């Protein structure tokens, strides 16, 4: 059966080519007719191409980032990033791969493909985590909460001090288990779904915890008076519009989020 050897070789080559083609299709961006191909941000002109330390090998190794400031690269410290090709959840990098993720609340991303946690505030009377908005680009974007306030469970805002009525670790774990109303979006929630999730999880811990979150919920979903004299009230909008969350009682929100209630047993 020596005459079969060339055929086997040809079949093996064909299989390898199909695998490479499948990988190329997975990593490619949309083509004409499928939508625009735009990176997360335009690439700046930089005369110092090695301005960042290598995420894996340190400052001794030259490294040129592929994601803009305000983003971090999917698993920048991994030899093989498992999220390559997940275009729905990532944005296009400067090398044409969907691998850039917006910087998360509580962190800041200075443009070296990695993220850094906002340092805690150690000032007496204001101890605790600092907050930042999604896409923060520098340490200065990290804000300390005023006396009597604490960082929210998502680290994106300062809310009333909840340490005495909420178990932060349990509530945060519940929040991480929330899923979107549309199964295809997994854990990528809309702003309205996020506040619904927050209300649900705090309510599961205690009514007192939910009351504190309810105040924050109302500040996000209702128009707030800015205190500016003469300002046209019709021009004001809520931070989260058209959201059907019940900021007073999460039990009747009609919450379409799937939450793994088993985390509550770990309290």
C-alpha cells in the first residue's frame, strides 16, 4: 500500500490548510458589507516605540503596545490569549486583531496594554478603595470618596457607607454572576441591567443594604437638579434613561437577569 502514502500526505496537508483558514476567518475583522473595520482608537505618532515595559519580560525588553490608552490587551501576560477572536466582546487592536478591552471601573490603563488597580485611600476618615469610570487612562482618574461615602460594589461611583449593612464580598460575587436578559450577551450587561443586578443582589443580602443601593439607583435613573441657576430643565437627562428598575424594591422589578443564588449560601 505504498501508493497510499502520497494520498495520506495530501490529505494531511489539506486538513492543515483548513485549520489555518478557519483560524484566519476567526481572527479577521468584518469585510465589506459586514460593517466597518475600525480600531478602538487611532494610533498616535510616537517617536519612542519602546516606551512601555514588556508585560511578560519587564523593562529590559522593548515593547510596543497594540491597544490605545483606556484599554488593556486580552491576557497581555499570557503566551496564548484565550480570548483572541471573540469579536463580539473585544475591539480591534492596531495589529488587526480583536483583543482590546475597555479599562474596567476601579482601574486605569495608561496605554501599555495592561491595567492597574486604583490605589486605596489611606487618609484617616476616608479609608477604602478609590473609584474610576470605565476607560480611565491615568492615576488622576482615580477618585477618593468623601467622608461618610464608600466605593460602590462595581468601583464606578461613591455611594453611602454600606459597610455596616452589606457584606461586600457576597454582594460582589452575586453581581459577578448576573447575566444579560439576552442569553447571547452572556455577562455583558447594559447600564440598566447592571443597576437591576445591583438592586437584586443587595436586596438578597438585606433590606438595609438595598435601601442604600436604592438611593444610588434613583440618582442614576432620575433627572438630578444640578443647582445651576437659570439652567433649562428640559435639557437635563438621567444618566440611565428608560430603565424599568424599581429602586425601592428589587423584588418586583421583573428582573430578566439570571443570578446564581448559590453564592448567597457562602455568607
